[in-house]
DNA sequence: GCTCCTCCCATTGTATACAACCTAGCGAGA
DNA sequence: TCTCGCTAGGTTGTATACAATGGGAGGAGC
């Protein structure tokens, strides 16, 4: 028996649009016109509308009644808010995870931490591919911690809070220095979790998030000045 | 048709269904059949489907592909999860609110605290009406604190986390003793916020939430035994 | 009696037709 | 020139028709 859930058209549309938005294919504030999307994705407007409704709930698009949907834009204040939430939510997840995480999850965390440092990874990737890989690996790392908190609602909230277009863009701006810092925190987090030290896990995770926040905000300002 | 009603059909349907579910009009796990709802609410299936999609995002209904929507049910574990989140989210909101809340909001908090204690309230209400009033007042109290955290995303997360059918039911189970405790915490919270004591505001709010959690869990177990 | 198979119907998923609405653009009058 | 109002085109909101899915009743075979 396959684990596969039968994908209805609307959820395929939903996932497609979500990816496109997260990867920045649609610019912030770009209008999403139902008929255009329908034609592009070879479905009628019905599943498009359903997907847009779901995307609005996820906070990725904004729908104004009788005016339509647009890709949500994120101001510097929004970024600040988001990271404030991430610190609280992911910190709490880390705290819970410290007493709940399993051996296999810890192994995966250490493995990811090593790989993100460039070790155990000998394939040649283009810059674009490497970024994409890093986004995935980093996402998986944080996802494992979130899941190890063993509170599905918390996990979902984190998922929704983290998934914004900027996260993808941010990795383009990272310099080797930022990666070193980030990797350092990943090891610290894995260490605290392995030690079962809930207090330290939360603190370190929060610091990691704040570090990311400060960098992204700095980068955003520079980007705006340029 | 009355003038000034700008709301589209689907959002009216959404609000109607939401209220009904929150107030327990539809039992947990009850199937929500589109055509029945359509007939009852005098609209076609289209806005019904849209509303159901939104309700699923809010976590109030569960939609299984090709099988339809059902009112989501909440296990004891779910309740535990929810209150765990509430403690973190509302605690954080209270912390933030301590340095951001305004005079008028504080006044309203004190006013609500007094009213919930039965003071300044001389109308005669039936038990049903009183419960309904208390749910509203308590919701407003917590809503003000959440809003005073000045992070709209946090506020929204709290809203979605708090709004589950059980919250409404729980008030039916409260005895005078529980009300005394709850009111005591409300005063403590307002006091900490007025003093600008962020640390204490967070701690007291968390205690308040945990108090509620323990009571609801106890009540749920008794309810299941009976 | 038990299992399996098939068909049927209730219900959901999608497409399309139509109504309501918003906005841009033009022109008339002050 | 500026403002107001009107019309037209484009887009969203809703209704309806049709296709696809799933589950259950009932019968055939053992």
C-alpha cells in the first residue's frame, strides 16, 4: 500500500503556488489573477480559488474582497515580528525536545550539522544548487527540532511562521562568516538536546534565531539602500 | 437586502459556521455535508466549500480528500497541547504588553476584572446568558493583553489557538471557587502590566493558563467517567 | 455463514456560465 | 483646469451542471 495521499487538483495548485511564492518567483505585491493562474496551471478557476484561500490562511497571500489576491509583502517590521515569534516558538520546541528527542533524530541532526559545514559532502554543486541544498538542510534541521517537541500544533505554528519568502532569499546573502556562526549554533543546539539540557537548548535556540534576525535585518537595510 | 452589508456570502457562511462550531451546535466528528449546509444557509455549495477550507485552516474542521469535512474533535492530549501553547504564547504577549500597554487598555482590563467578579453588574441574567457573558468578557480580557503585545502575528496565533469549542463548554463547569481563582489571576495580570513588570506579567499569565488547563483536564476526565 | 465482487447512490471535486463589483478612462459642465 | 458622473472592460463572487470518487447494500460462490 502506498503512503501516497491522492492529490486533488487544488492541493497540487496550492503546493505549486506556495513553492513559487516562497522561492520568489512572484514578486511581493504582485497580483495573482485567477484566470491567468488557471490557464498557466491547466485547471479551472475553482481549484485556483481554493488554493488561494489556503495560501491566505498560511499568510503568503492577501485577499481583498472583490479585488483579488496578491503576494504578501514583508516589511522590516514584519521580519522583526516573525523572528520574535520564531525565537519563542522554536525556543519552546527546543526546550521540549531536550527531554523527548530520540537517538535517530539526534544522529540526523549531527549529520546535517556536519554536512552544512561542508564535510561529508563531496559533490560539486553550482552556487544556485548549493543555496537550494542549504535551505533544505537548514529547514530539515529546524524541522526535526520542531517535531521533536512532540506537539503537532506547535510544529505547525513554527512551520507557518518560518515559511516566508525571505528565508529563501536570505541564504543568498550569507557570507562564509555567517555560515560559520550558524553552524556553530547548530552544534550547540544538538549538544544541548543530546545532553537533555532543556534550559540550555531553549536559550541557545533563541540566540540562534536572534542571530539570524539581526543578520537578515542588516541585509535588508543594505539591500534597500543599494 | 439591508444596506451597508459589505460582507461576501462566503465570509458570512464562514462566521456563521465558526460560531456554531465554537458554541457546540455541531458535535465533534459530525460530518458537514456541503449540500445540507448550502440549503440551510441559502447559498450554493461554492461559498460553503470556501468557508470549509477556511475553517480547516483555523483548525476547527478536518477535511479528508474525497470524503468531506467533519467537526474536529479534541482529545485530552489535544487539550494539553493547546494549553501548553497558550501558556507560551499568551505569556509572551503579556511580557511584551507590560512595556507597551496604554492607559485606556489598562482601564478596560480593570473594568473587566471588576465586572467578572460580579461588581458593577446589576442586570439579572439567566445562567445561560451569564455563561455567554463571561465567555465574552474573559475573551476580551485575554484579547486585550494579546493585542497589547503589539505583534499582530502573535495576536493571530493566540486567537487561533484559543478558539476551540472546549473553551465555551469549560465555563459551564466552573464553580464559584474556580471563578475566584480566575479573577484573582486577572487582577494579578492587570497589576503586573500596570507596573510594567514584564517578567512577572509573563509568569502570572502562564500560571493563569496552567490553572485553567488543570481544571479543564480534571473536568474532562470526570465528564468522561460519568 | 463467510468472503468477495459488483453495482449504485450519496457526496465531493471540477468546469463553466452568469451576476456583481471595482476601476480606469472619457467627456460634459462649472 | 478641475470635478463629477457615467460607461465599458476586466476581474472577482456565486450558481449550476457534470465528472469522479468512495462506501455500502446485496447477491454469487464456496
